[in-house]
C-alpha cells in the first residue's frame, strides 16, 4: 500500500468500521470461550487469529482468502492497540448488532471445540505395545471398551437457550482401523466417523457404498488428517450432512497417531495403560512417560482432571478384567 494512500478518508472509515465490528464480536468471544489465560489482550488476539483462520478455510474463493489476509495485515495492529488502550464498545440493541452477537456466539462454540483440540485414544502396554497382526494382543476388555464408547460419544452439552443443533463428537481413523471394526458396528454409533484413505475416488466411494443411506450421514471420507479436520470444520457450516462437531478423537492406527501428535491442535492423550506385557509388533509412536514424552511437553494429569474431561468419575487405581490389569490415564501437552 502506498504511503500517500494510508490516511485517505475512505480507508480510515473502512478501518474504523471493520475494527469496531471485530471488537464487538470479540467482546462476546472473550466472554464465552473457555480459555485458561486471563490476559484480555492475549485472548482477543488469539481468538482473532483462530477465527480468521477458520474463516479462511470456509472461503469460497481465493479472492476471499486474499481479502482475509489483507484484513489481517491491516487490522491486527489496530485491534491490539485498541484492546491495549481499553477502547471497547458494548453491544447495542439494534437488530444488526443482535445479529452480530448471534454470529459471534456461533463462532464461540466452534472456538471452544477448537481450543479443546484433538485427543488421541489408545490402549497400550507398559512398553507402549498397541497391537499384533492387526488385532489386539490381549483378550476383549469389555469394561475398557464401554469406557471408550462412553467417552467418545459424550459430547459437550448445549445451553438450554441455544438454538444450535446438539453437537456430535467425531472419531478419526485410518482405513485399516475402519475395516477392523465388524461391519455390523460400522460406523461407530453416535459419532461422526471420519475415515482416512490414500486411495483415489473409487476407494472412497466403496467405503460409503457398503452403508445404507442413514449410516452415510455419520461418515466422512478424506485423503489425510488435514483434509478430515477441514471437512469437520466445514460441517459446522452445513456443508456436509453430518451434525455439528463436538470433541474430536483420533483412534488409530499407529501411523495416524504419529501424524496427529505432530499437530499443535492435539492437546491431550487418553491412554489405557495395560500393566501386563504382551507380544506386540505395533507400538505407540511416542514413549509418553520417557524422555521423548518429556521433551515434547506431555504431562500426566490427575484422576480428577481426567474425570473432568471425560465427564464421569474415573475409578481410582487399577482395574482388573480377564486377568489383565489396566489403568485409565490422561496426558496433556504444556
């Protein structure tokens, strides 16, 4: 932008209007989004970056993305300055401002789920073994399987006054994990199933073709994890015939865990630690309690923290079933 054009009345008016609109929206976002930081400048700036990134994903044209990028460059500094000096306006009573608040609340719901981040769910031995020959090396643990089902199905509750549809959690899995689920249990009930396959369109079509129409509304097929996450973000805008997204869980296999652990969105790991060693040929990609896990910032949380996240009281200590002793654990990344 030429220096001579920076202070034209038209540009100043445009910046003032956009800035005021953004400030109104972020006052609501800050009030609703469950962030741990209490610094309002940090909160506003983080919410702004996340909302712009989400908007860019939903842009219909590259022109929209370019315009969003230009707005970032033009407005970020002004927003930071206005937050810094406390120039905050309040939401008014006009229909336009009420609509802005409604839109902000919808964005806040998405932000709340994005802030929660993806979660990996896995059962592993003390030496991080998780499978052998494509199956579980230990006998069926019904209590553990029931825990997995409850935790991955329990979605964030909506406030009574909300007009939005009840969110549904999503489970992301590789094609082999999908195929390892007995066909009568596919898709996993009460969850949006995202199946990842590197194969071209025919493979994707075949995954959906085996399902009746009702079940297809709970399945998305993507080429990789990033595409799957983008599809879930678009689902909140009604692009796909699946419910709005609650929590997101990555449930395997091993190569998908490795990719998910590289993403900053992956905030926690739910792990069932099997105390007995079994003969395994597949291992969790990170030694979560070893030096590798410590360097990556993974910290074991308390039973109370785990219970708060999964939405139920977790049994203290170890559980024994079928002669196998195991424990429910949660790790979070600093």
